[in-house]
């Protein structure tokens, strides 16, 4: 008796079989929810459990409205009842709860109480609260792009997660792009112990969104089965009919603590605890069934007994189900990449016209868009008339491939990254390229989605691979100062689940980009923007060039010293090597890594064995930079071949100053490399 | 005149106290108390004039007992019947849905042809939004024990006087 939507379901008029089916689902969900803490007490598992009790009405409605393999559902960590109502079995719930290998969410890799079934489009989502709203918008974009009218995305979250900025980005995007997504806020009044008045000024957080265009907002009683069912029915129908987003705000109560690590009696008084128990949705539904003679006490008891037996049988299967094996940890870190068979070492002998770095990128992007019609690209400034990206890398693409495949993104890096993750869930053939930010320096707001995306393949045990190439214009030497000079591979290469490449020349840029765009999994593609138009980085580029990941390239052969480098500094190293040769000091080998992850350790070790001296040069800071990883690898594997300590050259441990004198003082250059090389050669 | 049917939850505390004051003013012989928790269709049918006690719960909801009773009477015609609604709300802590329950009940009654009486002025209250608001009036009596307890007796007395007149009017 709260929302203003058409009444399709009511205690008196709904078919009895359906009413009893709902009772079965509700009682099953509640039984599993109440059983969960026992597994922790017995040290079996389920060490994270966020009780669903009190959210039963809206969760039943979400689950019942979801159609497997048709719609997409993004449940959150309190959505046990949602997943049961969507059709997941007691066994599947318990396998996840106690983290068994048979867990359909991902074989016990994710935290307990994070129920999912990717096989049905019940997506496996993060614990970062509300983070999946961006993925929901991404799938919504795919549904719209592919013209599917009879499908909807349902994204569920607690009301406090709406305080996260990325939730606003997701809903703003769905509003702007008019995406068929139903966002459900389950409002139980608390974010763990933080009451909602400490989150936002409106008690009903959905009111914060009332100014959003194209967004239909519905309020309902999430504790009431019928109000919830009627509201979700209307929400889904409206989203499909209008092809626009809906926001459902469902008032719930949290009967238990936030989770098993929370003690709600520390901040809720007895009166509150009493009345939330009194408003138990399951008890209310049971009373209604009996009061209106829609079920007899015997019929309900029979269902309850049946559920008890169902849960008992599932429990038996659960505790005897195999655990995941320790050796399986390396499975599904990242998918096998595209096999670059045409150029297995990523080398060529083409002698045609030299192309600039930026031309190589532009032509490869276009070639791959012609090759795969399921390829998309978006980013800030990426397509407006003749402007194609902040540096014009995507020039002419929207004209050739249209606005559905090549389009601008809002100034919201997390949205760019998160919707890439989401859209790639729709279809395994989809390949997405994003300009992650105008400059690498502005990528940091997208970090939570970047990290999230690195988890997906492993967390789902290979069920979902985000097939994304993240391009970032990187590095300094353009007088850009602190916010147009950063090169951030030192931080980003620390994550498993993403490949990191950093070409120095046009041909490698083209070859690595092609391989990235044909591969499954995520690749971080770092572009040294100072080289986009630099003649020194221009090379002939075979039309079909491919560079495999993890294949370094000897850019200059030598005997006396190995310089390991990538990106901008490759060119300085080559200059330094030539000077040393001309001066008759040494014959230096320059090894261009091209890929940082995977790293071509074999090539590094082989070169060090030959020269017995090693120096690592990169533009990023020396302190905690990627060179430390390379140096440690050489020390571990090839220490006995070294005749001198390993040396590292890179940026000072400071930001990059805007003044050119400051910039030059911070960044590495040919002279600094020369000096360091002489020191190591003289050792 | 038939007895006024006063429907409220006998388990309630604040509402129960308010009802007792109203009965005193109306005269016990003129009233029949009905427990909304267990009310039947017959309880509803035997009256023409009603007082419904509808406090607002949570962020603007009916209490469970009303939610669970209304299906009993939802198919009845309310034509010719008069309803006076009152309910508690908290204008300070729940300003966005102050006495929404009164408004929700009024909508339910009016959709079925019943006449809602006993409108009161919104003057003297401070809130942001209310489903009970009709112009500068509430479609019932708003009582705020949490913040304006001292005004309750006076408000009840005036309201009872008003609804007595309404109940005694011919249809």
C-alpha cells in the first residue's frame, strides 16, 4: 500500500499456485540465510554473511522478474533471496557460502555471500559496494546497441552505496544514453552502522535523482511482497517499453546485523530491534496467506518441511563437495592471447615508407574495426567532427564506422572503464578500445574499475573475460607539468589480470595494438605521446603486422652492456649507445621490452649473459618503478653472470615540474643515461 | 446515529492513548472500538461513520495491521460512509513523509467512494512533504508526539468537535 503502480498481484487475486511458489522461495531463502552463521560457528566457511532478512519482498520481486539468459542481473552481497528467487538452488547457494570448487559463481574464489551464476547472466560482482552499477549501464548500452528490445538489466544495491560517486556516473550515463536498466536501491537505513542521515540529506536517496532526465523513479515497500512485485513488474515493463532507465527505491528493514563481523546491538536500541522484527516480510506474507484463506496452515507446514529436507540435502552435498586445489590458483589469471602467428617474434623486414607512431595507431584501429564489426571505441574528445581524440589518434573513425561504434564519453573516467567492463559482458565477440582518459594522469579516478576488471577472469574462474584495450597517452617531454606528464606503468603493472605494453616505435605500436584488439582479456596500451609525431619513432609498418605479448626486441646489438628500456627512453638509450660506440667506449645492446607484463625474462637474461652488465632505463620514477622488478629478476636468475652492480635510470622521486628547467631536471635523458652507462662500464 | 467505529491497533501505545482521549470527548456510548489487527468485514459493514487511526511507519508507510486489513474491505463500496483519519508522524526526523499514512488511507477511501472528513490546517507544522497535504490542509489530524506533544490535546479537542459536526450532517 505504498507505490502508485498498477496492481497486478494481490493477496486475493493472485493465483494460488504462484502464491505458494513464492512462499516456498521465501522460506527457502530465509532458511539458508538463517543457516549461514552455523557454518562459520563450525569453522566450515561462510565467514562473510550479510543477512537478507527484512529485504525479502523486494528480493523476491527482483528474482522473479529476472529471466535467465535473457535479462542481466547484478545482485549485491545481501541478495541471497534475490538469487534464490531467480532460480539458484540451495546447493548452489551453499557451495558459494562455503567456497567449494562447485560454486557456480567462481569455484570459491570470491568472498562468500557473493552469489552469481554467469551462465544465466546473474553476474559475479565486486565487494566494492555499488561498483557494478557501471557494469549494468555497460550491458544496457550493449542491449541498446544490438537492438534487443525484450531484455532488461536489473542492478541491485543498498541505499548507502549510492554515496559512491561512480553510482552517480552510472545513473547519469543511463539517463543520458537512455539505457534499459532498472536500478534497485534496497533501503534498510544503514550502511553497516552508519545511518542514512549521515550519508545524504534526503531520507529517500532516490530523491537525489529526481532531476535526472529520462529516469523513471518508483518508490515501494520492499517489505511487502505484493507492493514489491507490482513495482518491479512496472519497472521492468517501463524500461523495456520506453528503452530508458528506472530507479526503484524499496524500503526494507535490516533484521540482523550488517554482517557477521558487525554487532548491531552496539548502535540500535531494543525498541528498534523489536519493531524491525515485527515488520518481518516473511511473517507478514504468511499471515496474509492464512488470513485470506489462500493457504491452510497444513499447506504451509508442508512447504516448510519440504524446504527443510531440501536444505538438509543441499547441506550434505555441500560439506562433502571438493575444495579448490592450491595449484589451481594460476588458472584463469588472464586468457590466452591471440596467437600472432604471422610474426611469431614480432619482427619484420619491411622497407616501405616510414609511418609516424600516430599514423600506425590510426591505421591499425581502422583496420581492426573493418576486420571485426563487434569492435567499439569511446573516450573523452574521441569523436566530434574532425577531432578524433585529444591527439587525433581516432581521426576519421566516427565518419567511417558511425556513432554507434565510435563515440564520445563523458568526463568520467570510471564510467569509461566501468561501461567497457559491462558492455563486454554481453557478447564474447565484442572487442572494446577505450581512451581511458585524456592523459594517463587523469586515469586515477578509473582505478577502482581498472582493478575490478583485472579480477574478473580469475574471480569467475574463466567464465567472464573483459575483452578491452585501454589506451592511455602517457609520459612527459612536452612541457606538460604534473598533470600531463605522468607515466603510470609502475603502479598499474602490479596487478595480475592485465597485460601491460609500452611500445617505442610505430611498427611495434601497430603490431601490439592489433594483437591486443584480437585477444581476449584486458591489455593496458601505453602510448608515449611525445613520440606520436616524432620522426625518430617512425618506421615502415607491414599492413598485417602483429607483435606477440611478452616478446622483447633487440633494437641495437652489443657486447659490453645491456640497457633494458621501453617507451620514450628507448630512443635516448639508442642515442647514448651510438655515442658510446662513436667514442670507442663500448658496444651497447639496447633491449626494448615492448611488453612489461608478460615480461620477456628470457630475452633479458640472454642479453645479460652476453654482456655481463645491465642497466634499466625508464621514464617512470626509479623508486618503486618497474625497473626494480627487472633488476630483481636479473639478480635472482643471472647474478653469477654479472660483472657489475645493476644500475637504474629514471625520473627523480618528485612530480614532474611544469617549468622546462624543472621538467628536464626530473626526467631521464640521453646525458643521464650516458653518465650512468660510463659508471657501470668503468666498474 | 450509529456508533462511530474507531479502528486502531489495540497493541499500540501512543495511538491507544489518543483514542482514549477521543472516546472521552465523543462519549463512550457513541463509540465502538475495533482492533485493526483482527478486524473483519462485518466490523466494517456495521458502521457509517469511522475514525481510522493511521500512524505513519518508516519513510511513509502504513503499519502492517492496516496493510493486512485493507484487502478485506478493498472490494466494498464506501459510498455514503464518512471517515475521519488521524495519525502520528514525526515532522523533525521524517519531514519528507510527514503523516503520509493519513494521505495513503484517504486515497484508499476516496477511490472507493467514501467521504473523508476532518481536514485540518497545516499551519503550525514544519515539514517538507506529506501525502496527506491538500492545499493548506491535511486530510485528517496530524499528531506529533515526538515534537509537539503539548499541542496534542488542543488539536484533538478541536478535531473531535469538527468531526462530530461532520458526522451529524446528512449525507
